[in-house]
């Protein structure tokens, strides 16, 4: 019944009382029962009787004369990184299956004010790596080819959105974890400026100026759908001293915008054949819509970015692992153990050097944004790969030297805290999707979403839907 309606249309029907919240909930629950068993996108479920009663109560309390938040009554599933009181949060790791949080995360508390929390979405173990698989819940399937990866680490959320099991979803993005799954699902994935969405945070010991390198993000089938979720969860929260309110930015016409196409960052990045061609085909079409696109050569050195990024990332993840009080570190998945070992060896001087490099490139990027509204890079270096792989080992015939070198294309945004949206760019000859990163300056989150809205109006990638299996 609601399969072909946008989130905007569903919200409008709820507000006009043309449809009940319970009917909306049942629509999504029916789709979850039908399609999730083979997708494995949603991996834990709140008791159906409980959420049905909640929907009925929201219907009874609905008053069209009062201003209600747009997500009022809509179902939401949170990434398995976020705590729900009295529900297991194990991050996909067996040793933590008895971890029952005593309170909700900030994001969950926010949702529970208006939305209906129905469960959790799948992730890679500890959200490390761009492949959603773990030894507790298993792997999430790609919606366009069930033998392929859904990407990660927020692959469960992206697959659930692409399959229309939920209207939109949150994810987290440290190293592409919203951008990569979005590209693998032909949907939109946003990595906001860190701090735009309030979070539960911890400080790295003895390093108060340690930069934020991870953030909560969003997925949706269209940028317009995404705005409903992002506008609800963004903004300053007194419980997160690093959170802030975004300023409103005036929209620019496409003809007034300029994109710097970074391609392979001066021949420093490797891509699977066909990825660059899909992106450049889209950029040519944008030029025909009067948007200015220039091939960009920069002074950015990928080796310095990689050193700075891998140092700050490993240090962050190491400190995270210490908080879990794990007994059997040798049981960590290989990618998480790699980060643990590297993080353990990192000293204060290493971190200070990494921050110095980051600051240098923050200055350089500001100079670039004096000439360009956006920078652009592909959203992934590989098309969706085999689901049974732990991590891919090659890009074309090039051997990858670390488990995450195929994720290197995300480091520019991640290291410098730049708001970035992954937009769909099409499919290869095997029917596998790909995306492109549109990168804006710090705190210009609304600008990338506005661009994506104009982009979807031109290309309508949301009309391409996967053929789901039961």
C-alpha cells in the first residue's frame, strides 16, 4: 500500500489523518518479515506487541492542531552501536552478548520522544571495516546481489533503507561507514560535520585537543527523505559539549556551483575498473545542466593523510577497546586486532605529529574551498565484493597492504571533518551500484543536502529499486 510513497508523502498522510500510525508500522513490519530473513539487515527486534501498543497510543494522542515533529510515529531501527535500555548491545562481538545497558544512548532517547523504536541494524564487529559481517548475527546481503557485501560498517542500515524495511536510518561514519554502504545500495548516505549530531562521547586520555574523527550519520532513498531524519537528530545538546547548531545556508542555483573533481587524488588512489567512468559520466551530465566541474590537481599528499589518519584512528579504537574490558583480545576479528595492536604502540608524540599534519591540510583545504563549492571523489574503490570474504585483498591486480587500504578514499573527509554525502551514480555491467562523494567545507552540511536534492530531481536514482527475494 505504501511501497511507492516517499517519507514526505507518508508524513503528510499521517498529519492529515488519511492513514493511521499503526497502519504505517504494520506496513514496515510486514516488509521486514517478508524480506529481512535473507537480507539480514535488521538483527534484533523490540517485542511486536509492545511497539503495536505504542503505535495505537500515538494514534490516540495525535492532535492535528499541535505541531508534531515530522518523524512522529515513524518506525526506526538504530545501529547496533547504540544502547537501548534493557536490550543487548554487543557490537556484533560474542563476548559482549551479556552487555545489557542500564540507560539509552542520547540518540535513542531522542528517538523515543516521537518515533517508534523497532530494533537494531547489523554492523561489522565493533564497526571496524567496510563489510557488514560478524560472528553473532552473520553477514548482511547486498540488496542488488545477495552474494555480495552490503558494505559497512553500517551495511545493515543501508540495506534496510534500500529494501524499504524502514523509512530512513542512522549509521555511524569514521572511515566511510555511511558513504560506502550507501554507494553499495544505490541510496544517499550522509557523513555530517562531527558534532552536528550530539553523541555520547569519551575523551582520549591526556589529549584534550584530540580531533573528532567519527560521527553519527544518515541514510535515505532520497535527500528529501533524509532531511526529515537529519533535521530531527541534529543540533546542540547540553549532554554533549562538542555538539553545535548548524547555521542556515542560502541555496545556490546549480549554475552558480563549482565542483573540483579530485579523481584519484593526483594518481594516488586505485579503483576497480568502471568506477571512475560512472562518476565522470555523471559529472558530464551535470555540466550539461550548467554546473561547473574542473579536474583538480592538489598539493595533498595521500601518504601524509594516511599516516595522520591511521594514527588517530588506531589510537581512538584502542581507547575504545579498553573501555570494553575485554578478556580475550586474541578473539578480536583480524581488522579490530590490527587497530588494537597499532593503537597500543602509538605514543603521544605520534599523535601530536598526526594532528600537526591534519592542521596543515585543514589550511590547504580552506584555500581549495575559496575556489570550489564542493570537492568530489568516488564513494568506494571497489564495487560490492563477495560476501564470504573477510576483507578484499586486491584492487584490480594490485595487492592491498593493510586490511583497510581499499577504504583510503574516505580519509580526506574523515581526517578533516568535512560534511560529505554519497550520491548514487549508476550501475556497472553486472548490475552492481556505485556512488560519488560530494564534499563541502566544515559545517556546510545543509549545502551538500541541498545539492543532493537538486541532483535527485535531475537523475531520479530512487526510481531504481532492487528486486528483493523472499
